């Protein structure tokens, strides 16, 4: 294997781009599969969302961020996932995976424990809120001026979505948004120390 073909030699921005696009592509493949099977993940065969305090709903803690209620739902999450995922991955794949794991579990467990019992919560918006919250606080925790500036830019672009942590339109899982954001804030406190801005190499 030549040095140019070795994935470990790729510039970090290329890795971030590939991983973020790969993850979003996976979400689209799953939604296409769900559609052509007549709702494989929406109850036709088994339900994969988080149903609070139900035994079946526990698997939603693992699966729900991968699934959406139609292409419109997924399309609304796609651009924020790509942008925030790329910025997060620029801090390193291992750190990004750790942050995502914290957000994923906190959001799913929080919804399962505390959301009203009549809902079925799914969608990657929990990651959007978690990643955004992490990226907004990360620079402050790391005492990195450049990351603070990145957070300011993200706040200007996506700050309005944070209203989604409050009760709003019926059918929108504000609880998922809230617990996703709390997971991101927790990840910033626990993992943000030492998260210095990387070089574009």
C-alpha cells in the first residue's frame, strides 16, 4: 500500500467530510428501505422508536436516531447533520464518536424515562441538538479562542433551532431535542477539556 492510499495519511478535513457524508448516506439508505418495505421500522414488522417506559421502546434508545418519519423529516435534518458533523469530526474521529455516544444515550434514556408515554420518538435531530450544544460550549471548556469563534458562527447560523427544546408543534419530540442538547452539554464538560483546534492536515 502506498502512502497516498493509506487512509491514516488523509487530511483531517477529508476524513471529516467522508465520515459525515457516509453517516448521512446511511440514514437515507435506511429511510429508502423503510419506504420500499412499507414501513419496516414504523410498526409493520417492529417498532424502533423510543416508546417511553415500554419494554419494546428500549431498543429505540439504540435505533431511533437512525430512523425518520418520512423523507421530509430526514431532509430537514440532513444539512445540519452534514455541517455540524463535519465541524465535530474536525476535532478527531475518536472524540466525535465519544461525543455522539454520550448524546445518543442521554437523549434516548431521557426520553424513555421522562417523556409522556403516548409517543414514539425517532429521528437524528437529537444528534443535531447534541452536537450543536457540544460545539457551542466546547471552546469555553477548552479555553480555545478559535473554537469559541466557531461556536459563535454556529450560534448565528443554527441558534434559532435551540427553541426546539421547548414544547412546540404537536408531533415534534421537544423532549428528544432537550435531552440531546443536555447530552451535548454534558459531553462538552466531560470531553471538551484539551479539545484544541486541529490543524488542517
